[in-house]
């Protein structure tokens, strides 16, 4: 019989934190023993999120530091905080799933430019396993530290993986991606104030976005050579959901077969015959892919949809947790999208 | 050990039908054996609702009539269709949970005015149990036919029940209620076309609404005397969720204690200290109540929020199913609201 | 020929300020000479609101204090700031339209409880004209100081005025009102962060709201006796628009005729035969009223819709401006709602 | 002094029709004499669109055929209907602005594949002037027939024009574009039913879209050679607004200067220093362009935002009308976006 695992969620009151709690509540073997929050320490969880009122977890206190021992930690923290906490936890023998970007890129030279800090623990970058199960499942099983992928990289890498693995020659790669507003986090800002965001949409970080070097790094590992991406993220007036459209020029192949083979047996990646809708995956751990090759221009387009907070963050973290613990990979992750 | 129950869902492709399927998929003892649909017979479920693509249920065919035997039927059908199907199913010994309005009002004289038909099976109106567990749990246990309540009546009756049961003198009762657009069903119409409904809100059926006699009938049963309601339903630009505000004039009492006592032990009804938000309950079977007594006017206001498609329809139907079958009442119903 | 009027807009970068600018730009005789802003002083208007990029006004600088002389000031300022600025401007001979609540209630005793300050200039409360043209047009013409009404009071008082003026006996008055989120202003807050407000709705300030004494004060003036209101404001997921439903118990009358007579000739108030939609008035200075008398309960319900930022604030301010200056009352105010 | 022009609007009750009426109401020289509608003939305009209640136009009757003579016709009709009506009107000496696609593409061979009909009046294709004023103003002045551009082509061609005109070598051109739902028209459909579209987004017509040959045809005329486009339209949960992102690979230039020069003096096209938001242009005739050249990949990206119903349809039609009549080009078109 499976053993109960004691879980600590650091940073429980951001969007990835609260999404993680909702999922872990449905997990039969995860026992949440500590919830940390700097902003809300001393409050009960249901005071911050009244949707937890009906569960016992709702009356649990948020604390500045964990007050019980645990087996594994989920870190839903700012990059800088994760950066310093991870080595400390590893030293104490804890396994760690880090949802920040602090350990995702193996090349330490990218951090000053993209994250604004020198990486203080570069020796751990090699030990960190990039937590995209469809690419790195075997490494995740035994990992002490999993760097849980960013949302744009998750959607994009699942769209590119079959052709990268196949080593197909790609002339350029353009990633044009839409995200729901929750991707920007829980901190309020003028442009995400409801009256300014309803009915609005805009591109941002067109010149530089942290997820670009993350995607390029993983591509290099899988593909064996460098690809420079052109990446344009955009925000649309939806709470959740992400659609990445990946454009590349290459020779024609039977792409549908290639993708179906690559993802055969994968519990969370499906090939769709029609362009998928955000609403097909919102609230779930699923990724739907759609393929179109345009002969007149030799351009292959792959459309990939996920939920930015779920497969793009918290449910993927639980998928990694299941793999690390040897549980069924789909535990607590079978929920379908609410429709409508 | 509990037994698997064979379930047929009639009218599986309306909003209450598809919501029911999503919930039943998480139920350990419900085995869906038939899905009927007039509009989509011959198609696979996932062709109509691609969110079911990742489950085996997604590849099940919709059929015009059930093609396998079953123990219990959920009827997500038009009122007129339910009206005629119910007696037929009862004759065949099936238990029935009817989500339409065909058997909700015990007084047959209301049907011509409010439903546009003479009730053809008035003898069954006495046998039908009104499926609001918090009021009629004992009758539901052994019911052959459960008339699953309307959404507005669910929200309103839970708001009124404690003071009705207490027999408090009420000078008038005004129900002013907001509903998400899904309450109007899946059939398209000009006013619910996205460009016309975004940013819009309006009252409708101000002069006459089917839920008025339903509420008045149940009030009479619980309260022992007639109350005429003033009821104004409104639609707001949200998919799901319902907020009923019930205004009445009466003497001051310790209403919070009264409500807490009445609903003590109820797994799905909670008293909130702040006016509750739709988002606290969307996607769940919960009802949150908020009480305010205004001394200057002697007006008591009770605010009640539910999800119109869940506690107001399909999850309440599953709650009734659990009660009828002797299962734990919360099976498949513990899911919290997705936040944000 | 009409003369150009030099206008200063204080607090130009809040929602009522920017809405006022948009309207004044279409005004043939208003010349905007100064725009003040504490938060954005030193920036050009189009840096804060890029929608002004295509107009010369867009390149005008926001300043901490007006830097040119003017004839009339619109005050889109916090209550406390208006409170002190108004007497100073009046002393300098300026006419003032104050969009704050600082001078709306004639009874100074209400301010500590509802606004949190002692009124420091009670002698001006008598001089301030309540700027609801349909009720007080004659006084507005010659006013030095117009207290521009709140949004809820505008919608509610237009709904009540005909029966108040007629002196009809009213048993109680309940105001249940919905507002778009812009009514809460431009300052960000957690509950109006897009991901938390989309698909949400909730009641707020149920126990106490500043607009209650404002409405009660004007009712007393028009009706000649006190009425205590039960008022429940709610916010819905829309940017703009307000719907007040006013419930009262009284004898039956030919209400439609009464309302049509009362508002005959009014350029901005119309009686609708169907419950009006927010979208019929959003962006405009119009108010649509709908009447329903329910004989079973003797309850009269009046539904009133306006745009909270327009007729509920800035376009009403321009209507007052037109009246004060002797211009055509509809100048710059004839724009219809954008549809869809 | 300018003369009053008698205008007939054919197809007044679709979204482009009603948007045109709203704009023409603010036009000093346009006198609307006829409104046709097949679906609503016999009704008054305000019965269909209550937002017109406060104007005299609101009480005008919709008729199956025009019942008064006119100088110019705006055709807001299905393609097939325009196809046959245009020659008839031209024969009667009327000037015509056709908002359908029936006369936009000069190459008749495209119609069967993209519009599903053989073009029955190919002799008129040469006479039709493509109504994009920034490209073809001189031809529009004297045109009898203006083919008003599609929304995606308007946004895309304004983004491409300066580099096309300059003859810059372009390796490929990818157009990835987002549209508000109103672009799909007023006819209801399941996927645009409010509960299914809120929070949703999806790509459509990925394999073939009518606007592709329209764009390619105009590009050929301006650029002098063929370019095959890769075009992916998407719908997002907003009522109005369109954002086209045009990606091409070319040598680096001072693009900002090139674009500023090209559009110098244009009243409706502006270069933005930040990626523009839909809300900056919704409800207006403006187009905002943003330029970014990515040296690592030699990819130029131009982001173009317009309102699909305004600059992408009806206000552009009025701009063409002004040019044809010799009026100031900005008459009735100076309105700014409502904010928020």
C-alpha cells in the first residue's frame, strides 16, 4: 500500500500555490502539513481564499516558515527566494519541486540578463531535472530537484519535440503565443485592473522574455544544435489558458503520424483534428496539439493549447510529484475541463 | 462493498447533461451505460464536447434511445419530453431523477399557465419527491421519482428555509436574483450571442417566470401558509453562478445562530461572514449564505450564492443520487471552485 | 455667437477625469486649458492614455497645479481634496462642478459617519446645487457650485422622482443595484484584478454605503418627508453600466403615464417597454426606465439603467456645464451607445 | 457650402450596418433616407436596436427595398447579394461603397475557390477601387464603385505597405491575427454562444480563408511580385478589436523612420512606441503600428491594431465616402476610444 507523503507548499497564496492546493486536495497520498506565505502569515487559508471554506484545509494557518517536518517541498516562490531556499532544503535531504525559474536553465550565463541576478548555486544547475515528463520522465523519477517548466516553454516544447527528436532541418522557429491573465500572477497592476483588461489584448516583452533562453536551452539539449527563437507573448482577456502557435519552415513529412507515434501512451498529450480551444483544457493537465503544413510556403504550424496554471505550472508539478514518488502518473490529474 | 450502478443520461448534450457527465466521471460507483441525444445521435461524445477527448467516455456514441439496460435515469430533457417519459420509466421499474420542471410543482393547475401544457400525469405529482436534500432528505432516500429543483428555487429556498421552518411572520418576500448565462441553456439566441452579451446585463421574465410557482409551492409546504413572491431574475455576463438576494420584513432575531443551527451538519451549505462571491462556488455543489438585518427598516436580507448548473442542477442531482443509493452524500461532489 | 469657455479639469487621470476629457473633446465651446494630476504630473496625457495619441490634447502636459487661467473647473478629485479646493476656487470667482461627494449632502452631520471627516465648510452646503438636471435644472443655471450626483443616486432618483413628486404613499423602498467595475475607480485592488473579477459578482457595503444618505437627503427635499432606504450595491463583471431596481409597495396607478408626463421633453430620460439592457446606454448620457406593478403583492418595481461613468458622473457633469453656460443642453452628449 | 448627400444603407441590421448608422448619425452632410433589411423589414430601427431609441433615426422603418431615391449606397450585404446588386446600382448612376467581398479581388479566378461562386460581373472588377485610402486615395476620389477592404487585410496591408512600397526583399510573410467576436457577424452560432466563448480562444480557417487571396492580390499590385502568405486567424473573447502580427525575414533598415515617413500626414495611422492595445482603438478609425526587428533571427515583426468593425469595415467606409464626396476626410471619424 502506498505511503502518505508529507508535503510543504511554500508560497501557498499566489496563483500557482492555490492551484496546487486545489489539486493536492484530490490526491489520495499527499498530506499537506505546512503552508507558507509571507503576505498572509497568521491567517487561515479560507480567510484568503473563501473557496476553501468547506474543507478542513481551509482552517489551516498560513505561516511564515513551515512548522512541521515534511518529505517534499513545492516552491511557488519568487525566483530569488527559490534560488537560495533550494540548496538549503536539499542539504536537509528534502526533495524539491521548484515552480520558479531559478533552476530551469542549465547555462548560468543567462541569469544576469534574463533574471537580473548572478546565479549563486551554479553547481546545482546540473543536478536540477527539467520537469517536462514527456521529455525527461526517466530523470524525474530519481531527481532530488525538479525545475518545473514555465508555461510558454511547456506549450512550445510539446509542440516542437517530435520534430526536434527526429532531427528535422528547421529554417526558422517563430513562437507566437497567447496567455490568459492569470499567467501574470496575483499581484495587481494597472493594465490588469478589470476595467482596463476586459475586451483588451496586447503583446508584451516582445524584445526580451525569460522563457526564450529556457526554450532555447531545452531545444539545444533535445535537438543537439542551437536554434534562435523569435518569441512574441500576448495577453488576452481570459483568466486561464494558453495557445502557442509555432511556425517553422521545413520539408513535408507525415507529421500527424510522427506526432501520434511520439506521444503514444502519453496520458496528457493528444493530437486534435481541429484547432483546439482553450476551453477544452482549462483547469486540466492536458495538452492538445494541432498540425498544419502549408505547401505553398513550406511552413509547418503547430498549435498547442494548455492551461497556463495547470499543465503550465501546478498540475505539471503534481505530475512530477507522482513520477518522483512512483505513484500512478495520473493521480489527482484526471479531472476534465468544466464546460461551459 | 458498494455495487456499481448502471446509469442512463437522457439529453446528454445540453449544459445540465454535460455537467452531469463530468461529475459522474468522478463517481466511483456510477457506470454510465447510455447517453441519449436527439440532435447528435450517431456522434461520439468527444465530437460534440472535445473536452471529453482524454477519457474513454469520449468515444462512447450518443444514441436516440438508450441501447443498454440501466438502474437509474437522469433526465436532462425538455419539460414536455420528461412529462411523458417519466411514467414510462417508472412503469419499467426504473428510478428517475428528473432535472426538468415537469414534476416539481405539486399543484397541477399551475402547469397550463407557466409551462403551457395540461399536466397529463397528475397522479404522479404526489409521488414525486422535491429533490432539495436540505429540506426533504428523508423522502429522497426511498423516492422512485425525484424532481430535481430549479436553480433559482434552490438558491432562494436555502435562503428562506430557516425562517420558514421557524414560522417567523414575514411581511413580504422579494427575490432579486442574478444568473450566469448558462442558465438559459445551450440553444443559441441573439441576446446571448457573445458580442451582445459581453458587458451587458438585463432583467427578464419580470412579469412571469416558471420558478415563481415552484418556490411558492415549496414555501407553502414548509411554512404552512401561502406567500406571494415578487421575483425578478436577471442575467449577467458570466458563464456560471447565481446570486439570490431575498428581502423580507420581520422582527429581529439572532439570525446567524438560527441559520447555523438549521444547517449544522449539512455538507454543502455554509454561512459566510462576508457577502459571498460567485467565484467561491462556481463548479461546486456548495451554497454560501450571508445574512444582514437592517434595523432602520426592519428588513432582513439573505444573500445566497450557488452554481446554477451544479447545486442548481447537475451536482444536486448527483447528491440526490447518492442519497437514493445510500452512498456517502458527498461522493464525487467534494471538488472546490477553481481559483482564479 | 457662443463664447469659448476655458476649462480646467482637476484630477484628469482617474476614470471620471478621462471620460470627461473624451466628452469635452467633442464640445464646440469648451477649451481645455489645464489638466492636473498628482500621480502623473510631468507626463503628457497620451503617455498615460494612449487612446489620446491621435489628438492634440494627447500631447498636453499634466501638471500638479493648473498653469493657465480658466473660467470653470471640473473637480474629479478625492472627497477630501475637493472639500478644501472648492471654497478656494469660489473665492477666486470660478464656477465649479464637483464630481466628488464633498458637497452633495446638505446635512453636515452625515459626513463624519459616511465620509470619515467633519465638514469644514458647512456654510457652502446650502449654496451647492445638486446637479441632477431633471430635478433641479433651474437652480443649476445660476449655480456657482454644482455638486454632481453619485452614480447610484442618479439611477435611483430618476426611478423614484415621478412618484415622489406625486406624493404617493410608499410603504418601504428597497434599492438593489448592479454596477460595472469602473464604478470602483482606477486604483487597483485584489478583488478587481482581472483573473479574480472575470466571471465573478458580489454585493459590497451592504451595511453602509455613502450613497444612502445622499439619496435619502434628496428624497426628503423632493418628497417632503423622510424615507429610510434599504440599499444593496453589487458589482458585476462589466466595465461600465449600472442597473438600479427600486422596489416599493404602494397603490396601483397608471405609472406609465405618470412617468411619461414627468419626463416629457427631457432629452436624456426615456421610458422603455422592455427591461432595458446596460448595452443600450453604455457610453451615453441616457437613462432608460422600465416600470412593472405586481398586483398580487402591490409592489411597484422600477428598473433604471445608466452608464455609471457617463450619466452617473462625467456626461452628467457636461450636461450641468451646458445648463450653467446657457448652451444647448445636449451639446457633445448626443452620442449613442456603440453596438455591439 | 457642402451639400447634403442622400444615403441608402442596404443591410442595416448586421453589425457593419448598425455601426455605419451610428457613425453617419454624427456626419453633418449625410442624410440617411433608406434602411433595408430582409430579416426585420416592417420594424422600426429602435425595435431592433434599442440604443437608437433616443434619436429620430430610431423611429425610421426598415424596408425590404429602398423607398426613397438616394445619391450613394452603402452595401452591408452578403457577398452574393452585393455581387448582383452592384451592377444594377451602377447602371442607375449611383455611387456604391460595397462592404462585402464581392468586388475586392481583381482576379476573378479566385472567387469559385474562396467564395463558392463564379464571378458574374468580371468586367466590373477593374472598375472597382480597393478602398484602402492610405494606398489608393487618388483612385477613390473619382470611383463609382469602392470595394471596402476586409478587416484582416486592412490591418495587415497597413503593416506591410511601407516595406512593400520600398521593394524590400522578403523571405516569407506570416500573418498571425486576433479578432474580436463581432468579426464573425451577427448570426448566432454555437461556438459564439456566450457561455462557450467567454474565456475561450481558438484558431479557425487555418487551411483557407477568404482574406488570403485579397491580401495577396493587393500585395501583388503594390509590390509588383507575388508573395504567398501563411495566414492564421484567431478569435479571442472580446467584442471588437483586431491585432495582426506580421512576421517577415529581411535585412535591417531604419524601419521606424520608413514607417513614419510613409504615413506622415495620414490622419488615421500612427506609429506607437509600445505594443498597442486593442482598447486604444476600439470604436475608432485609427490604426496603431508597432515595429520590432530581431537581429538574432533577422525577423521583422509589425504589430497592427484596428477595430475590426470600424477601420476594418464601417468607419473606413465613411472615410471612403468623405474622400469620394470631397469632404474633409475626418468628418464624423474623430471620436476617440472610450476608456476604460
